[in-house]
C-alpha cells in the first residue's frame, strides 16, 4: 500500500463527521435496496440476476459483432460513431468539433465515464466552459472535488457543506434548506442549458439492434442536456453495449433497485440520432463516442473480463464494510469501493496502486448484491496473486541489477577479476559439459539456475586467458 493511500484512509477514519455522513447515506441506500429486491416485492430477483449475467457475458464475448451492429444502426438514424482509445482522443475530437462549430459552452450529464478521462479539465484548459448538471456533480465541480460514490457523487457532503460551497462560489446567501439549495442550483443551470452549444452525456446502455443510447436518471437534467443544445455527444465505454432492446427490460428491473432502492428511475430515455423532420426538439447533430481506455486489456482473460459486466449501480459500495469506513476519496481513481478495487488495477495497471486489491475484507457481500453476478471476491484474489507475482519479479529484477553492477565493478578491477576466475574454476566440478548445472556448484541458484536450465556451458579450461597471455 502506498503512503498516499494509507494517509487518505487514516484521514477519513479520523473524521467523525465524515464517518457519520458516509455510514448514514450508504446505510439508507442499502436498506432501500433490501426492501425492493425482497421475495415479497420481486420474487424473480435471482432469476433476473442470472439473466442479466448471461446477457452481459454473451455481449462481452461477442463485443466486436455488437459494436459493429450498433454503429450501423446509429448511422442509419443519422448519427455518427467515433472510436477513441483514450482521453486524449476524446478531447481532441470534442475540441476539433467545438472549434469547427464555434462552440464555447458545454453542459454535461450522467458523465461518470468522462470523469475517468478528466474531460472537464482538458476542455477548460483549451478555453471551453464545461458545466456539470447532475446536482451532486455540480456541487463537486464547484468544490473542485471528484465523485465520492458512483451514483451519489456528493454523498459525503452535508447540507451545511453545500450551503458554504454555494455561498463561496455562487455568491448567494448561506442557505441550509435543501429545497432552497436545489432551487438555487436550478436557477443557475437553466441559464446554462439555454445557452449551451454542446450537450455531453454518458450512457447506461447501448442497444445494438436499434442504435439507441439509453440514459436512466432521476433529475430530468439529462433530457435537457441531450435535447436543448444543437449537438449531443454521448460518451460511453465499449462494454455498455447489449444485444437487443428487450434486454433493456431486464436491466431496468435491476438497476434502480440496486442503486437507490427505487423500483424504477424517474426518467428513462432512448436516444437514437438527431432530430427528425417535424420534431420540435432534439439536437441537429448526434455523436456516440465509444471509449476503450483500458477496457480491451480485460478481454483476453476469461476470468477477469467479467469485471466489464458492471452496470455502475453502486450496490457493492453501499454494502462494503471497507468502503463504508474509508470512503470514496481514499481510493486512487474515480471508481471506488469493490468495483473500483477490481477495475482500477486492470484499466490502469497493477502498479497504479498495488495495495488496492488488498483493501477488502473478502466478506463476499459485494458479490452477493451485484445485480449482474460479478464474482468480485474471486477477482480480488486473482489480482492479489498478480500483485505478489509482480513483486517477486521486481525483487528478482533488483537482484539482477545488483549482480550486473557487481560484475561491472569486478571488470574494472583486473586483479580481483582474475582471482574470482580462479576461485570459480577451482570450485567447479569437472564432469564435462554439465558441470555448471551441478547442484554442488554454489552459484547454481535463483535466476542463474533458471538461465542455466536451458543452456550448456563447456567445462572451465585448465588455464585462463590471462595465464596463457603471460606465458606466450
């Protein structure tokens, strides 16, 4: 575990108010979920989980096919699909489009995927104003913080914290009544919606057989983001694709229940292309940016690639005893909790934070609540094994570097080099070509033994080159 990871954990544990805020909020979400998935309310809950797992498994195993089908159908409806390897390619595309269209103001919604590529910072660095319109994300943008939770980004903020942020950044009176705080944010954001040139959204699902982008939300701001500006850009990970429109029903029955304990979210939008003739609202241009950003690294591993089944409900965070103690900002990347512990090292590399797979009690609660049955504890164990193997390789590499430094030093001291050669020759058994692999030879250990397992060396000569040179 890095010193920074350890420091953040201890700071969170030492903050009693923060501990209370995290525990209360996650506890409320956890209890609501339990109620809405109970046998009396949703008797086929386990069957739905099994069905969702099978759909995602099939989609990921045939990802190339369904991405191509999705692209064809988007273009058939007048939209355009753009494939991007990483955040740089995403921002380059948006900046070029904004420059070409003369755009200056961007509104964003349901954009967790853009958080992982630091899109706001990239756009603002190039002179574009980018405004989050989800209330929690907007609060954190004003506070210059990243999301604390996948579905409740400002979960750690109390109404008093929000009042202070609004007073400091929006220059309004200190207001602690939640409904009035919401009205303040609404007043500011409505002006942004009306003036925006581009709307950027994320996506909960990408439907291959219709080319539709499905967005699930509670606030209604996503509908304004995707319909008021003249240009709509949906940015989604390539793993969000599912085969058929009827598959969406399965996930809708699971997503809101797992996320917030609602039977169904307030708004579910199916977006497929720009505004058609005769329609009174909607964008003139429609783009879907399909982001890799490390996702294809998971595909070759049949075991770990089930990490890509995640539908970002946050249920594993709400039930995880570790997340509920150390919070979201202790984690080194935008995704926190158990799902963050398995996708961060796979997307970013194990070296990003080697201690992350160990930030778990392995109690199994995350696997029990996952609506798509990702076996998170099993993947955590596999990642722990990968970290240990990597550490062993690094240790071996350090030994090799030390050995080469010692050899280089010896080569610059001729007398010691000659003495070492004599000692090695004297200690070596004289059993022909296999002498150096003898278990009795002192240096036949570690990396030397592995190197020699595939090589034959001749027995040492009776006299060294130096001895023969002196006797020439």
